[in-house]
C-alpha cells in the first residue's frame, strides 16, 4: 500500500506541527489508509501487526475530533494491559501537544484512584484504560460515557485472549448509539468478528500485510518450554553460554519483577546497573 505525507492527509496545523516535532514526515501504510477513513466518520476495522504505527493511526484522527471547549469524555481507548494504556496515553499526549484545551488520562488497575478521580472530574476528553478499571469507574459513576464520539479497541484480539469479552460487551452496550467504533487487531478470530458484526455499522476494513524483515547476521533459535519451566530454562541457557549482555522481554511488569528477583538471587548478574522495566511491545 502506498505511503503519503502527513501534510496530504488533511490534518490541522496543530497536528502537523506535533507530528513534525516527533520526527515524522511520511505516514505509514496503516496511517495512510486509516486516518482519512476515520476522519470521514465511519466505523473502521484495522488489521495490522505490532510496529506498524497503528497507535498514531487512530490517535491522530481521535484528537482531531475532540472539541476542546467541551470538558467531557469524547474518546475512549480500551487497551488490554496497563503498560499499553500508558504507552498509548504518552503518544496521544505528544500528538495533542499543540491542541490547546485537549487533555487525556490513562486509567488502569494498580494506580491511585484519587489521581484518576481528579483527572476525570477536571473534564478530560480522552480516556485510555483497561476494561476492568473502565468498568469500575462506570459503576462508581466517575466515568460517564454519554458524550462519547469515538470508541477504540486497541489490540482487540489480546483483550479477548485475556478474558475481557464480557467487560467489552458491557462497555459497548453503554456507549451512545451515535458514535464511531474502531477495532484494531493483529488477528481476526471469530470472537472479534462477532463483536464487529454486533456493534459496528458497515465498517471500512483496512488490512496491512506484514513485511518480513530478515536479519541475515543474526542467528535465531527458539525453545518450546512449559510455562512453569521458563525461568529455569533461561537460567540454564545463561549459565551454559555465559551471556554477559542481553535483553529479555516479558509480557507484563510482574513477570519482569519476578525474573529480575530470580536472577539477582542466582547471582547471574556481574553488575547491578539501574534497571528498567521492559515489557513486550503491543
């Protein structure tokens, strides 16, 4: 699929300035295809892999659609994990940098309720959250969805894999009938198709084929290991090969903490530099 410059996508000067500040000039294929479709006002289903630029593909038009004079939630972005919610919120914040009056907040489990209460009461327009915490705020009455214009499901397949289908259906059943609904997913299982059929209205389908990027200088090896034996297998590999440097990706912050604690106990690290939590990119 062709790529186009962001300046050719009909964006406001504020968004173009933000995109330029982030160092982007040319839109990725998913952005080129999806941004005009969302701006046109219809429901959209986007199929693309991780790293294709889908966050900006839905965040840019979402921010464009926000009315800064209306201090109420207008955009709801659902994410499967708090790590992804924070990541999406950070990118949305950068894109909205020059849009005066537009603000957002991530809401997820493990974070102080008070901070979330204050942000929601202040009148944020964009909420990025995990299904469980979003439902919690709905039940408490601290998150009202009657002014929603746009609902986005990011990594919809992962959310269903994690058991959030019932939560998602409850949330979608509570949003206004006149709203846009966007599904973004790397795969399209039957459960996702059922949700799309039930809740969306004649959506535009955009599929971006993944382009294989080979690294001929890198030797790749994988091991099929029972989940309960992962840490033991990893430590054995480190022992056998005497690795001094490397990057280990985990799917959650808790897994990173558990692995780090185990490696520290096993004294497999020769140094103890300040560490950062690494989680698998969504």
